[in-house]
């Protein structure tokens, strides 16, 4: 049930993530397209604005040139008719300004072939007109009024001015044509810009609506998963309580079985040990009898009898006694584990620093004899658990660290701790001979040991440590490399809660 809920939630979450990522990508692309369109439209508007300004400058230059030509021609004619020097001065003033105006007009229209051609034609006509004007003004200044009037009547100034005005009109018409073309292009670009904006807006609206619908659907799926999970948790609590009660009963049965088996094994073991003691005591009279027989009647005692009494029998009794003593220690260890399993856990607020300091004080003489230094990285996080069990765990780990040292290297043991996600992690680190990675798990099994068997022990300590850690709701693990030391990490809940096994 839980796997189904988890899978459904995971699939829904993955689908939601993919859909939202797709919508975000579409929305981002729409915004990018709108930004590009806005930049393009802005550039086109700037180009159009520059073109309009340029057209106005050209039209203004055309009007200025026409005005100067017309004013100069009017001043020349006034001078011809009246010989008034003011008209002559006005003509010269307009004539001086005209070349600058023509140069500016030619510079502004240099990018247009049509305008360049018209401008070249205009300069040819203006050159001829300026030559006749200069000649007529010179005749008047020389007092030859009659010759000047004859020359004025003979020249085709009116027709030439008409052609000049037509050239200026063509230039103005060309600029208006260019302006109309640019206006049409500007309107087209604006329409394109508005279309892109509209499409981007529609896409954004669709993305927003689709995202909203997706979020609503995801919310419904999440609510459904939450309801399923709540119902599952309701059943899970009942199932956990039932399983916990079953495990507690099974654990109690195992403990009782271990106690009964150990107790029943002890009875025949005591008999064996007792009869072994009687056999050991009986070897003394037998040895004396063999000695007296050898002294009184040497031929009566055979070599086999003498060896059996003096060597084979004591050796066999010694082997039996060593084996029974070892079995006695193993039975005592099983009984100890059984009694620890039946002991009532009493949680209380504990400062691990005080616990470690108490252990250090109790084994100080052992640490000094072995040349081991114990350090505590203060502060250690406090926790609520069983004091006796915690003391046994840390005491066992510290004693093992001080026992399995690396030859030729002073022993160092460090105790540290940290709090992580509602659990307290206590670590015991040493620089001893280390543990083979292949034995990291088996050392916690009962009667299993690792490395050279050069230290006393039956392989019970770490099994006891793991059993106590499990009873406290925790775990124990080791990280070690041969020749580099080992680190045992004890993970316990911050606050231990006693489970009701009813």
C-alpha cells in the first residue's frame, strides 16, 4: 500500500515537473520573442525617425536653395531696372549664401542616385544662370545699361528658372516618395510587432491557464495521496503496535528460551566439572601406586600404564577442564545477554560527557598501563535514554579500543558526538590496528572475532553492544582500515520512548 502511494506520488510529481518545465520553456520563448520583436520595432522606429528628420532636412535645404535663387534673381532684376546699389548688395548677399546651401543639399542627397542626377543637372543650369547674372551685373556697373537690358531680354532666364524650379520640385517629390515608402514599411513593421506581441500574449495566457490547471490537478492528486497516506498511517499505527507486541513477545520467548537452555546446560556441565575434579584428585593415588609398584616390583608396571597415569590422564583431564571452563564462560555470557534483555529500560536525561568521564575514571589504571590517551570533544549532545545500557556500550567500545593497539604506536582514543535529524551520533575513534573490512559485520555476531586472537575474550562484547543499541532504538556501525584504527558510531534517538508490549 505504501509503495503504491509512493509510486503514484512520485509519478505525479515527475509528470508535474515535466509539464511545468515545458510551460516555463514556452513562456520563456514567448517572452524572448516579444523582447526580440520589441527591440526590432524600436530599431525600426529609430530608423524611421532618422529618415523623417533626414527628409525634413532635405526639404528644408531645397526650400532654402530655391529661396536664395529666387531672391538673387529678384535683386538682379531690381538692379537692372533701377540701378539701385541696394539691389546689387542684396544680390551679392544671396549669391554668397547659395553655394553653401547647394553643398549642404548635395551632401544630404548623396545617398540617393536619383537625387544625385537631379543635383548634377541643377548645378549645370545654375552655372549658366550665374554666368549670365554676373555678366549683366558687370555691364550695369560699367554704366552700359542699354547693353545690359538687351542681354537680359535675349537670355532665356525665365525658361531656365522654370527648369530649375522643376528640378527642385522633382527633388521634393522624391523625398516625399521616400517618406511615403518608409511610412508604409514602418506601418508594416508595427503590424508585425503587434502580431508578435499578440501571439506572445496569447501564449502566455495559455501557459498561465495550463499551469493553473496543472497545479490544480497536482493539488488534487497531492490531496488524494495525503488522504491515502493518512488512512495508511491509521492502519499502520495499528499494524506497528501489533507487530511490536508480537516482536516483544517473541523476544521474551527467545530470552526465556536462552535462559532455560543456559540453565539446563549448566546442570550437566556442573556434573562434568565435578567428576573432572574427582578424576583429577584420583590421579594422585594412582601415581603413588605406580611409583610404589615400580619400586617394589619393577617388572609389574608396563610402559603404557606408566605413561597413561603420569601423562595421558592428566593431559586429558586438563583438556576437559579447559573446555568446561570455556563452556561455562559462554553459558554465563548467554545468561548475561538474557538478563540484559529482560531488564527494564529506565530512560533519563543523560550527559554523555559525564558517562565517559566516569568510564575513564574506572579504567584509568588500565589506560595508564597500556599508554593510552583518552580525549573527549566537548560538548556532547545530551539525550534521554537508559544510563546503564549507555554506560555498558561506551565502556565496551573504549576498553576494546585500549586493548587492540597497533604495536609501536601510542594509543589514542577520541569520543565525539553530534545531533542530526532528531538523533544523537556518538563515535569512539582509535588509532589501533584496525579491522579487516570483510569483518565489519561479523564482529557484531555472537562468539565471532576478527584479527589475531592474542587478547583474552570470547567474542561477546560487540554482540552485547549491538543488542543494547537495538534495545535503545539505535544502531551501531564501524568504519575501519587495517593498520589505521577504527571508528564505531552509535546512533540513538534523542529521546527514547518505551514501547508498550501489551
